[in-house]
């Protein structure tokens, strides 16, 4: 599957190897170790090392605060390590809201995506893929057609792409 993604001209992105919040948000080192594990796996599998990253739950998530209560600067430290590894991260400015339920109705995903993209000249849309997200896959052709009819185009994320970063709050 990964080789097909590369062969078809898409970008492989890193989203951590385990996606295990309890593990990855223990420390900056634990986080980077998990990221590097996926980097190495994908490079070995495809010959391509991912050049972009997305945080599990986004770059300003509150989950890490529950896991790592002793270090309010954890995300800042992780972001610095990602910069040192020249692995830019991307958040999103529009959501399909497909994570709101295990399976969300296709029409709701379409409606929410179009609503959240409205007003953005450039949009990075959050979608999820897993066996349970079949309605997300079903919604995509309609979403793509409608967004294209509104003048949007789709492109591969690269380190030079338009990006969204969430604001980081310390509290």
C-alpha cells in the first residue's frame, strides 16, 4: 500500500508509528523515537523518507497534558526536535468532523467539510482513515467534485506548502 501511494505521486506523511498517546507524550525523546521508527519503516519499505508530519490530535492537543503533567513545555520541545530533524508539521483549518462518531453519515461529512472550508482561500482538511471510516471514503468523491466546482484544487503537501499551525497555549 505504501509503495502504491508513492508510485501514484502522493506524499507519505508521518503521524507517529504507534499513535499511542500514553507512549508518545511521555517525553520529547519518546515522541521522536516513535516518529523515527515510522520514518525508518517507510523509507525501508518505499525508498522514500516522509517530509511532512501531523501530530496525533493536533499540535495544541490537551491529551499530552494528561499524560505528562510535569512538563507544560513538552509540545514546544517536541516541535523544536521536529524542526531540528527538518520535518515540518501541519495542522488543519477545516474538518470533516468524521472523528465525531465511529461512523458518521456520509451527508454529514460532506456538509461539515464544505461548511468548514468556506471562507478559506487555502484549506488543509482533517479526514481520518480506518476500517470504521467507510463513510469518509464514500464522501470524498462528492467533496472533491464540489470543492473543485468552487475553484479549489488539490495538491501534494510538501515542506514548502501552505501550512496551518495551531496556537499554543500554556496554562
